[in-house]
C-alpha cells in the first residue's frame, strides 16, 4: 500500500444532526468527529439506522447539520448547497435520469458546470471507457441491467472529477457474484482516479476487504476508527467486536496493565496475555474477546475446558461450539482438510488452547 | 381431454367476452348520451333553418358556409365573417392564456403538495377538491363579487389610496380570464400532482449533486418527468375553456362573446339551428386538430415510462 499523505480531505468536527422536534426528536448523529485523509478508501460501517447515511448526506449537502462543522480541505462546506460542493454521490438506487441516455447521464454534471461541448464529449468517452460501457452510450438507462446501471452511476459521479466521491451502499442491490466483481472494480477505479472515496455499507465483509480505514458506527456515534486489521483484531468495544466477524466473549480479571498489554485471569483460573483497548479503565470484571480462528481444540487440558455442543461444517472450515465448564459459550473455527473429519463429536470433553496474542481486552 | 393450449385459449375468449359484458352498460350510455346526439347535431348542420327555430328537412350547405363566410344580402357575394373570426380568435386566445395561467399557478401548487409528508398530502388533495362542492354558477358569481367596481379588490385599493377610481375589471376579457383560471385550476393541479407524486425525488437530489441549480433541476429533471401530467392538465383545461359558457356570460357580460355564447345565440334568438350545429362541430374539429398537434409535439421528447 502506498504511503497516504497526511492531508485531510474531509474533517467532520463535532457534528450533530437532530431530526424532528419536541417529543419526537431523534439524534441521528451525536457529536461525531472524524477525519478522512486525502486519497483514501474510507468506509462508514454500521447497522441500518446507525447514522452512516445521515453523515454521508451531510457531506453531500442534502441535509444540513444541527451543530458542528464539515471541512473540505479546511473550508467549512456545511452551509453550502449540494451544487456548490465539489463532491459527488453514487446513490444506493443509482438515481439515473430515466429520460436521458447513458452518455447524457454521464455528461450531466459537466454540462451543469458549463464545460464546453467538446470537453464534455471527450470526458464522457473517457468515463465510458473507464467503466467499460462504450457500447451502450446511446441506450436509455431503463434498457440496461442493474450492474450496468451501477457502472453508469459511478461514471456519472466521477465525470466532474470531484474532490471526494460518496458511495451510499452502492453494491447492495447487486447479486453476490456481481457484487464481488464490483468490489474489485471500485478499488481499481479509486486507484486509477486517485479520488478520496467515502463508502457506506452495513456489510462488514465488504468493509474489511475494500477499505483503507473503517469507522464503525452505532446509534449516531462513531465507536472506532482504524484499519481493517485494527477493527478486526483489536476491537475497542463489545459492539465492534460483535458486529464484525464472529467472536467469543469471556469474562476475566485484569492485572498487570502496561505497554498496551495485560494479564487476564479467566474463569477457568488460567491466566493469558492479552492486548488492551485504548481507554480501558481498570475494573473487576472485564470482557476479553478471542476470535474463533485464534483458538485451537485439543483432547488434553487446555486454557479452557468444556463439552462439544455442536459441530457445523462450512466447507472451508468447521465451527465447533463448546459449552465451557464456566457456563460460557465458546466457538472454535478449525480449517478443514480433505482427508479427515474435524476429529471432534458432540459430547466430547475438550480443552481449548488460546494462541499467543489472540486475546483483546475491551474497554466496556 | 383438452390440451393446455385449448384451455388457455378458451380462458382468453371468456376473458374477452366478460370484458365486453362488463363495459356494455357504460358503452351504451356513452352511445346514447354522446355519440347519438352528436350525430343528430351533424345531420342538423346540413339542413335548412326553420322560421321559428327547429329545422326543415331540406339539405343545405349554407350553415357550413356561414361558419366563416358572410353572404351579402343584395348580391350574394361571399366575404369573411369578421364577427365569427373575431369570436373564434378571442376564444382560442383566452383558452390558451387560461391554460398558461393555470399551468403557472398549478405547477408550483402540485410541487408543493407532492413534497409534503404523506399524511398532509391527502389533506391538500382534499382542499383542492373543495371548489367542486359548489355550483359553477355560484363560484362565478363569487368571482364577480371580488372583481366588480364596488368589489373587494377595488374597495381595498381605493381605501388604501392606491387608486383614485375603481379599475374596470368586470365585463372585460381579463374578467373572463380570471374566472376561467379560477374555475379550471384544479383540473390542472390534479394531473400534475399525480405525475409529481410518482416522481422519485432522489433524482432531484442527484441533480443537485451534479451541480444543477434549482432552476436547472426544475427544467432538466422535474419538468421532463412530469410532462405527461402537464399535457393531461393542459388538455383538461383547454377543452372546457374553449367551450366555456357560464363564465364568459356572467363575467364578460355577454358583451365579449366566446364560442359557446355564439352557439347559444344561434339556438336562441338567432333561430338558426343548422348554423349553431355547424359551429359546434367546427369547434370540435379545432379542438381535435389542436390536441393532435399538441400531443404529437409534446410526445416527441416525452418520457416513456417503464
């Protein structure tokens, strides 16, 4: 990955957005601050209703913040109407103009900017080539498939060369295969155009595979911002750990905190080493998370012990659900091989080994 | 045993038959109440007028000649019937201006209604239909009360000292125009609202996002999308405006005749039923030609839905 320059494309400073008034008041965003770097693929990830689309709409200018500032390269754009912001959007529904051709759709933004005809024509041709839609330039948008509409929507938003491209769950309407294809396509486009992408999704897998950095949102707040690796392996809060991937939650007593690490004494009495989330306040019972693939089942005594409850075959791997002697649940993910089964059956007494550097202490 | 194909064909035949049966009462009423009388009017237009109204059953093209031409009483030479032409032109002009005025007023109204929340939309729709509860004549007299010399507008302007003498609005073309625009406004608002309600407002947002100003969004996105509604509204206003009778009689004072007044005159004082019939058919033809031209023109760049 190339080094990202430190310049911020977008800075969101203490932004709140409140819908409705009086009793029915809802805070869609609650004092949110985040900086998005130039030229990065930044993802807002969260369940529906978490405020991610609201934040995107504030950046686009379709709504205005109740409080706070939105800076684009240092300039406050929060009070500007959308047509005065050098920012373009790819809509979830694509929102292509049905009364125009593919080429007219792509050229619309440039036309509105008052660019000369020849320049528009050249740029539209370039965009059509970029999204591989040259053959369908003259079609109406109702005459092309969903995947093609998606490409046109992208080309239309990229044509005016915005400083930031906003993408509102653009892949959610596509089927699985096409979605995978478009994920790669989007990364390629971002790389080729060098434009800052802000991508909204509720699909954690999509977020992990595509993003340079992810902001996980819930109930109008940003819980954690970091690289996919940070978010997955070092979740700060229970919500983040739970929302992204599968994970095991264990209660533990924490001691010897220092240098971002600590010793966690599990209910089984075993003490393991764990990394500690930033902002962790020492307390009696903290939560420790361990990803299912970072633990191993054994027939002998491990760090934890329990009884196999269920074995679920997934093709690439097998999930083995274990009821721990402490009463907690624990899932282990084991890579499959062709020759043998997973080696464990329902009712087996097993031990669980937690690898080095596999545990993370949450701050809540 | 019948094959699936035969069964399907039989079902389709049944379906077609049922459709005809179901629409038969309506078709019968349409024939008896509209097509039948229209044929009578057409026949009458080729007959000779009776001395006390009615017609003599004797073929004559005279009525059709008299629609636009005048026969000199002494030497039988034909010249253009200036009075008729004036009335035709005034009617068309007033109808066109009425259509434009209702469009100018109705389009923003429909936009306003369509952009309200779903609940309040129904309320606005309900409010728009309220004028239909009152008789047309009464509504027209209400307009008369507002615009007459001692009416609300003139009284207020006089009291405020903005004018020193009342403005003569009543019994002018302006009065007819105001009355017709008021009466036909809902007929413009409703079809535009119907199109506007279906408009995906995310397209409007997309327009703003792509640097279109409010006016450009209106012209390039909203207007083309609601064009079918605009066309329907224009037709719904233009046709009855061209044939308006009550409004021009009351507000125009019978001085500024429109086509319907002219036609009425032939069946009443004029005692020339064939001419009245010929004029009626002539108006119908004008409307049909105008509509065909309008729809064809507007449809060229219109939106194809689906």
